[in-house]
C-alpha cells in the first residue's frame, strides 16, 4: 500500500479554515496524482461557521480524512462532508448536528423547493466513500420550501382568461414540491 502524501504541510488540521484549504488543495490536484491524507487534530472540536468545501477529486486521486477522534459540529446550520467525486476514506470522526437544507424554488409561482441531501455526509454519483469509525449524531436533511402557487390564475389559450382555480388539484393550486 502506498503511503499517502500529507496535506497541510504534514501538520494536523486544527481549524475549519485549514480543513477547507486542505480539501481545496486536494481538489486542485491533477489526475493520477495518487493518494493524499488530511489528518485532523484530536483537539479539533469546533462548530462550523460556514459550509465545508465540497470534495471533487480528479480521477486517480484518493483522499483519506483521518479524524483522530475529532468532533465536527454543524450547529444545525451547516452540512457535513460533501463528496461529489473521487475516492475518499473517512476515519475516526464524529459528525454532529449537521444539516443539509434545500434551497428555495427557482421557478415562481409554484416551483418546488430543492432537496436537502446528506446532512452528515453526501456521496455523489461519481464518488466512492469508505467509512471506518465514523459517528453520525443528530444530523438532518430538509427539503427547501416550495413556492406559492398562483391559485390557477394563468392566462388561457389565445389570451383568454384562465379563470381562478383553473385546476382543482391542490398540487397545481399551491405548487407542492
């Protein structure tokens, strides 16, 4: 087995800013660059102030996040680790009170809210993630709020009045989603 190259100049990561910088450095590696590791300090016990940088590795790059018992707290507002692409191993880490909160609809009136996916950990279709000794506690994923419908007040064909309550379907009237 190949020994991974350590990010953060080989020093344990002690802050959210350092963790985000290490993830960004891993994301910037060229394809086929090999194995890399982020070592968290056991003293890393912070509440996240902002979203963690998404992990989006090139082909042929792997990342090992060694938690050493660290405790990351999302404060009920920040999502946990988001692995969009790449091969990632996460070890000996607690992800606590992370929240994936879906966004507002892009279409109004009546658009559906975006899903909240992966409160503590999101694994994308192009990602392979292995877990060893990872604890998930009090995490959540909540979909976004759907848009308010227009109560059927859409113009009809050729500019004719579409009428109020043109559809009796609650989904059409209020844009559930």
